[in-house]
């Protein structure tokens, strides 16, 4: 992660910049330098989490946490306690519902039976679906006669009555409504400030907030202006109605690149397919399987954003979603010949030919090695004929730039831990998924630094140990070994030591 092929022996910083990255002998040019001997520990650029929902993750402590809940009795107890503690909140919101290990799927009737006095939303950990009670359905105006929205599905009983489950774009409005008590920018800023302060302990010195509504953008601006933003943020604008097309007035606002090193506007975030319903078009044992939801209008959305001076980052989880993203990129590339730096977020199921197409377009795969833990576990026994799950080695072979990230709060975010999964291919059940797709630990660190900086259009300010770049640094204790990963010894931001292990 230096500007040359040689690892550096010495890095010299002055103020918030790296001024030298070279050999031990170079120190002679800096006789007044204060020397920190790292005692053989490994120094690398600060980690950039290229897909982290910092603003939404910051609100999670405000909600009832149901991550460990696997029974209705437990859910009733947690929601009841939350309702009693928060009598004035109009929606009772639970976060981190998971159905992976226990197939735990509450319904509208289950929630109604808890006798709570308000709308309730139990939000799935993926932030792509949720379950509401009858009062919630009423507040959203959803009745048996309501048709499924485009790109979404209203779960129904056999008689057609909504069962409370709202999938993909059918859940977006419930998300927005239940968020509204917390989205006042001043209040939101306090939560973001608190979470941002904790990230350097995991070596994170910058994040891309990959679905940032206007109120969160305002919160970031106020934090940056008042010196309260602990790390660099690249905001990827997105409407409050999660998963939907960008609002016209945001496209008239600050475009990609505007801002400074602390807070900059990144690409517009768009969606090609679902998260719990990714669009798949694959073959299994010779038989074609078509599954999931493609969101319409992506080509037009990409063109509109590009014409207003934005780059784009497109969520594409399934291989059919990836095809839609590649088609949209091809259309935009034809219309204008600029450095588009197209980003595909997730790339969870792809063929080598698709990845080569991404590379030819100069695109970037923004991937999540930590997904081996939960998604990897779900697909252990599903091996398609024509596309591969979490095809990280194929991404590397294709020549497309690989940027690493967590997708926090949908999963754990510590880069040294997610990288261990990416290098070992170990899933949450302890099995190894498709060992030929292994990418080395060192390559993951490169994807968390140089790759992520490139994905953010910030390679001239961060992501490698090169003179002129920001002195955002981490010191690692231990070997780059997936089975016994290193730990963070120190984190430096802008030349200041901000974290040191005790
Ligand atoms: Zn995400």
C-alpha cells in the first residue's frame, strides 16, 4: 500500500500529511523528527469502510434490539418494555430482527396479540423488510385491496389479507415513518457523533455512508462545521424512502466531489434489485431458476444522475440485478465519456463474464467479506451452474477494482474480522464456502485502503502510504493470518493518535 512495490521501512508525517514513505536511510533528512519505533508491527493506511450505513446504524441504539430474540414471548417482553420507556414515540420500532438461525417470522396477528397501543415495526437486520401490526398497516393505508407496489410485496394470508410482512419497496414507507421521530438533523448529529467516535478503535478512519437521506446529510454538515466529526465521511445521497429513486431536488443539489477531505459528496445510491429478494436468473443442475425482484427504471435513474454531475453506486446482489446494473452503466457510458467510476455494491452472485464486463466499464466491485458469515451460511449447499456466490477471487481475476466494506449495521464491521472471513471463506456455521474464491488477507487490507479510496474518488487524498496523502494510519499487532488475525495497536487520523490499545 505504498506508491512503489517495496514496502516502506519509514513513514514521515508532518501536520495531517504523509511527507515521506521510504527507506530507513531517509530518516536522515528529518533530524528533528520525533521517532515512533513500531517494534516490527505492521503499518498501513487507515481503513476506509466503503459501504457502511453510519447514519442509520447510529440510530439503532434508539430502538428495541431484538437481535437475540427467537420466540414471540421474548419479543413481547422486549417490545412491551420499550413501549413503557418511550410513551411518546409514535411508532414502536424494533431493530435487528433475524430469521437466519431460527426461521423466526412474527406476523401482524402475533404483534396485535401483544396489545401495544401504537403502530409497531419489527425491522429485519437487512433493512429490506419488516413486519408491522394492524395499527401500523392502518397508518400506512394498507388494506386487503392495496396492490403490491412495483419492486415490493405485501405479505398476505391465504384469504389475501395483509399478514404484516412488508418486503423490499413495500417496507420503505414504514421505515421512513418509524424513523421520523429521530431524523431531526440536530438530534441525529448527536447519535452519528457518538458512533463515529467508536470506529477508530477498529482502525476505521473513513466511511462511505451508502444511503444517506437529506436529513442525515444536514447532520453531517453540522458536525463537520462544528469540528465534531471524528472521521472522514463520503455521503452517498439517497431518499428517506429507502430503496426508491432519488428525489429530483437532491439531483439539483451538491454533486459528487463537492466538499472537502472531511466530508464529501460521493455517488448517488441506486438499487437494481432486492436485498432479501435479490434478482436471480440462474441454472441449477441444468434447470433455470428465476427468483427475486428487479427494480424498474434503473437505466433512466443512472442517466439522470450522471447528467447532473453525479457518479452512481448501484446495489446489485443477484446476477440478474448485476446484469441490469451493467446495462445501465453501458447506456450512461455511451451518453457521456467521463470518468464514471461505476460502483456495484455487493456483487453477491456473478459469473466471470459479468465481472469482466464490469472491468471493461472501468467499474468497481464494492464487496463485503463479512457476508461469508451470514449469507455464506445460507448458500452453503446451493451451487449454481452459471454463477458463483461471493466470487471474490473472480473479481480479482477480472481486473475490476475491489473495494472492501461491511454493510454495517446489517453485519459486524471490524475490518480485521471481516477480512479474516474473506481470507478463510469460513461461514457462520464454521464450514468453508468455495475455497477457490479465497482472497488473501493482505489483498483485503488493500481493498479496505487503496481500493476503497479509489471507489470514493479519493485516491489522491487517502488509501496509500504516499507523500502528500493524509496521515490516516493504523498499526497492526500480529500476523496477517486469517486463523489468528491481527489486532489494532494504534489508529492515527490526520497525524493525531486517536486510539491506542491498552
Ligand atoms: Zn447497504
